[in-house]
């Protein structure tokens, strides 16, 4: 009987360790993805360069050239997102307008608040409002945002 209790306790501790590990991994991944989305140019560049450097075993001169290319592409993508932003905003607004026809006035107000928060977050991601992480510089600057090196 005591032997089964000991086995059960060890199994319980093991299961709790697995669950805590999974939760911790999920939280860490969510935090990293949130940071990448919030600090788009700097975080994307940093993550991409780290990945390319490791996987391709880039030398320092190669890293400088590849980073120049990555910076140019991230800048191009940012410009594309900016050009498409009004169209995306219009699509969201049309969807909200269609939804309102099926909602009560209270639900419509809640939807408006949700849309407002979404718009505010979008502005924060673009760095238009307070809250942007100052650790990262613009992708096109060519500087390592933490050290200030080129």
C-alpha cells in the first residue's frame, strides 16, 4: 500500500512538472510573439538575423550584407502595410457596420469600443502613440539597436 502511495506521489509531481513546463513555454512564446508584433521592425530584424546567422553560419561581413538586404525588405514591407492600411481599416468598418444590423444597441456600443481599442493598438504598433519599446531603432537605420553599432 505504501509503495503505491509513493509511486502515485512521484507520478503526480512529474505530471505537475510537465503541466508547469507547458504553461511556462506557452507564456514565453506568447510574450515573444507579442513583442515581435509590437516592435515590428526592430524585433523582426533581430529575430530574422539571429536565425539566418545561426542556420547559415554567417561570417561578420556576410551578416552586414545580409542585414542590409533584410533592412531594405522590412522597409518595403512597412511601406506596403501603410499603403494597404486604409483599405484594411475600411474592410473592418464595413464588417462592423454589417454586424450592427444584427446587434442590440448595447452590443453595438460594445462593438464600437472593441473597434476603438483595435484602432488604438494598431497605432501603437506603428509607433504613433506612447508604449512603443524604445530598445529598438528603425529597421532602415542599419544600427544594432542595443549597442548603437553599425
